[in-house]
């Protein structure tokens, strides 16, 4: 119940010197900051506007309630009334089957005013109502709603456009096609906003042409994490080659289940060519460091020779 969960969250906070009284003050201060920001949003063209200040004593604490399927709205109300919430920068609620839209907007978000990263992956009771009020997500840098198939893609397009602090958007399983994906990433295609993480997996309607159009040179030049898993028709060898040439900061790519690609040679050769070109432009004889790349390709179309190549 609320009392038990509040005591649990308070116990977590005590170890960091945060009391309920201090937490309430921090929540009020952050809420006032968000109100002031909302009044100036229309006239402020700086997409890097400042986020709410972290709670006193906070150094970026995180809490994972991953797969705590038994937690419901009453339990989440304990987070709102505890001293723990204002300390949190990272909150993982993935797999919390009892989390509904009302609990997220009414209990969870008001209790974590300094949050920067939120995962509600596979919380399938959530629907579009949970994400219609963009102001609740001000300051958020990373949002994962993968597998929340009751959330319409249009709602996420609107949210991403309005929450200008977002730079990591993980929205796999929401039924993306070429047109909706282009609308999703449109805010990042021009200067001003940076997209470093994107996941649109399980999108059967995406095509290589649509992905190539959406993933512009500017987006690929900054992307670090890219999830295209089980985009069965969307990923082919030519697209991977282009990604390899154009994404020098890429650290992880997920192409599991993408049966349209038969080899990783283009991805790796394109990456090597791009690295050689950057080194050739480097003055003073220094070398550009070659970053490690994690490729997840299980169930894809690669044969053993392609992977070795």
C-alpha cells in the first residue's frame, strides 16, 4: 500500500541525507522553475534551455523497479509522497504491468521533478493520454516507451517536437512507417537539436528508402545508438553501407531479425572508409580514434562468411 511503499522510498533517501521536508521543498522549487520556463518557451528559440536544478544532495541517483509487475497506482503514490523522488535522475519502470496512464501522470511524474531518463518499456496499460501533456516531461533527455503498443505514434511525434531537451528516443513497436518516422525525426534534421539515440524496431512497414530519407547525414553524424531490429523490409545492405560511412559516433546498432541484409561487409567497409577520410583531413599527423561498435544481428540474414567479412 502507499504507506509501505513510501517507507521503502524514504529508507532509500535517508542514506543520502534527504528528508521528506527537504524533498517537498525541492519539488516545489523545481515545479516553479518549470512554470517560469513554460511562459518563455514561445519566445525562446534556444533549444538547449536550462533544465530544472537537481535536488539538494543529488548526484544523479537512479532507481530500477524493472518487472515489478505487482505495483499499482496506490503503490506509486508512495513515490510521490516520499523523500526519494526529487533525488532521482534515472527511473526504470520497464515491465511494470500495473502502471497505467493515470498513475504515471498523477503519481510518478509529479514525484520526480528532476528526472532526466525514464523507461516505461513494455508498460502496456499506458495509452496516449500518458504523453499528451508535454510540460510534464520538461527536462527529460531520454525516454523509452518501446513495446507500449497502445500509445499512438502521432502522440509521440507531438511529444518529441515539444520536449526540446529529448535527445534519446526509443519508440520501438509503435507501428512506424516511412511518413510517420520522417515526422518523428524532423526536429533533429536541421540545426539546433541533437539525436544521439533512436529505436524504431518492430516496424514492418518501414522501407530502405524511407529510412534513408529520415536518417539524414546530420542525424547519422551524431547518432550513437540505433535500433532497427525486426524492421524486416526496412534494412538492406545498401542502407547499412550508408550508415557505416555516415555515422562515425555510432557505438551500437541493433539489426536483429532484419532478413533483408545478407552481410556486414558494407557496414564495416563504410566505417573504415570514413575513418580513413577523417584521418586524411587531420592536420598535424594525429589520428582520429576509431570507436568500438557493437552489432546485434541475431536472426538477421547474414551468413557466416558475411559476419567474418
